[in-house]
C-alpha cells in the first residue's frame, strides 16, 4: 500500500527544514466545522492552493518561488482538482515554478533538478 499524501509531505518537509529552505505549508485539507470553514474562507484561505510554497530559490533561478502540490506516489496528474489546476496556472503567470510531486522521492528529485541542494 502506498504511503499517504500527508506522510509523503512530512518527509519532504523534513528535508526542506534540514536544507534551510524558507517555506510554508498551506493547510487547506481536512474536514472542518462549518463555522471554522467560513472563518478560514473569510480570512483568505483558498481551495486549490498548492501544499507547500518555497520562498528560497536557487542562485540563477528564473522563477520567484516554487509551489509544490503533493500527491501519493501512485497518483496521477488527473488527480488534480479543477481549483488546483487553476491555482497552478495563476501562480505560473506570476512567475512561480509549479510542481506536482508524486511522493517524497519524486518531489525531492524535481526540486534537485531545479537546483536545490537538498
């Protein structure tokens, strides 16, 4: 059985922390009580924003940050929701590099390909 999306993201976060990368997680997932969901939406939470936003960029990068959407290792691009696809397009228009990581190994490999020394 493949590891959960959350466990794969936690593995990536550990490596990012060790590498001194400036990043944050976007806690969009999970079930919420109606009042809490309304408050989050009112305060700016948006469905589809990628799971991790990396603000540190490698020297010479032609992007201003990396938006990383995590999926399970056995996932597919077709698993992206409409709102996730829309956010990826919006962020790319703003100069971000957007990646979909299918498990921690894939995500970290893609980050290394961009020049991250992790």
